[in-house]
C-alpha cells in the first residue's frame, strides 16, 4: 500500500468513525476515539482489499466505507 492509500484510509476512517458516533447518539459502551480508531482500521482494510483486487479509485473508496 502506498502513502497515498494510507492517507486516504486515515481520512476516510476518521470521517466514518465520527459519522458513526454522530448517528448513534447517547451513551455508548466505547469512547469516541475508539470509534474513530475502528473506522480507521476498517478503512485501511478496505484500502488493502481494493489495492489487491486492482480496483479503481471509486471502488476502493466504496470498500473503505
């Protein structure tokens, strides 16, 4: 995975984690930072899968989400 892919996964993961926290308001069993970290890990896995499949940019973004 290239640096560009890692940065994309980081930004996408932070956004998805923050949106996930905003969609489920109220008291949650995990903290906000852990929610964002899970979003970052999910986006990194989506990036790795997209790169290994040879997917284009938009399909890789879709896999990240």
